[in-house]
C-alpha cells in the first residue's frame, strides 16, 4: 500500500534517491539548515539568480502526471539562465503539497525534477516542503554563472539589429509541449559567446508579449515580418504570436555580422533553426501593432 511519508526526514530520504549526485562545489546540500557552496574562483564570472513558480490549475491542468510537472518546474528557470548566456549550477526546491500526497506522488514529481537536473547539470541542494490546504504550489530558485563578456541582456538591442528566434512557435499548450520542452541551455551559452548577438531573452509569455518588453528595455521600436514567423504544424500567425510557453530564445543580431553567425550556427546546431523575423527600429517610430500579451496580474487574462 502506498503510504504518506511519516516525517520530513523520511521524505528527504525518499526524494534524495530521485536526484543526481551534487557537484564538487557543494560542501553541504540537502539535510542541513542551509546549503554550503564553495565559491567559484573566477574573477570574470558573474552570478545569476532566478526564481520561478508553478501553481496547479494555472500553469498545468489538474491530473497532469507529476513527473511532467517536475520537468517543467526546473526547465522554466533553466530557460531564463540560457537567455542570459549562462550555465546553470544549483537549485532550491520549495513545495507546498496537499496532506494527501503519498510517497509515490513525491517520488514521481522528483523523478521529473531529477531527470532535468541530470540532463542540464544542476545540483539540487535544498529547499522546503510544507503542507498546503489548496492546490500544489512549487517554487524553484536556480543559480547560474556567466562570464562578464558573454552576458546577454534585454537592453542591448540597437536600431537596425535583426530580430531572430530559435526553433518554432505556437501550439505549446494544445500540443502538450509546455510540459516537455527542451530549454535551450547549450544554444544560449553558445549565443552568449557571440559578439554579433546584442540582446537576448526567453519566450515564455509569447512573442507578442515578450518582444515589446525587449524593445522597451532597449529603447527601440520594432517591425516584424509576420509571414516569416517559424511556426509549428497547423499553427497560425496568431498562435505563434500569442500562445506562449514556447521557451525558445528571442535575440537581436548585428546585421553586418549575421551571415557569419548564421554559418557558424548551422554547424553548431544543425537540428535547430535560427530565423530572422524582423528588425529593430529607432525609438519613436511605429512598431508592428500587437495585442496585449499574457500577464499574470492582468484583470482579465487569457486562459493558459
């Protein structure tokens, strides 16, 4: 019979078996009051910090297999680290779960977290577990690092820069890709090392919402070639703009350096497209009209 864990100690022992061995820089991980990490002795290295949360019935439907929830929970902040040109390092997992959760529920959730941690080189070093009287709530804190010369921000785009996206857009929720997507960690790290890339961010709320954010941070306007948007099969231009949860990379590229970048990209990532979809314009010019994108705090927000 599948029982509920009888104590926090029993739960920690159970979920630890689903996680990869921590890296050599972790002096103390799960099981103490705090994780203890050895500082990285790299003067040119910057620390990246990211938190991300999932709520049942908001970010995933009731009845979603827990291993898919675990995968998504860790991969969402991984996508943000990728967008900075960085490498992920350590994660803290905070979960508020119903008291009815059994050992199988916990192990299945952490199986998904552990799979993502192994694949992308993350050490899970601690967190918190508490009882919830409502739906499942899961928060991940993730650290990363990036050299100062490779750091990519949203604010670096210049008028005339090409707007590009990796992969294809649209249909993530309908197809279930929002539960199984691959964060572009290796690709983001590669792009971070390219001087041609002037700005970068990940596409989580949809191109129609995220591109204006980049434009505002870069003090630019933008023009999109809507017929050039790379779309998944059977997806409309509207779906590519507004569906969201694509977790591809949005970036801007110096147009003079684009031909060389494109050639090297095709060699480095032959199975993933990098597509120009528009151009950044000087501030004050009229941008391509777009609808308001997804916003968690909006009074009337589209269904996720």
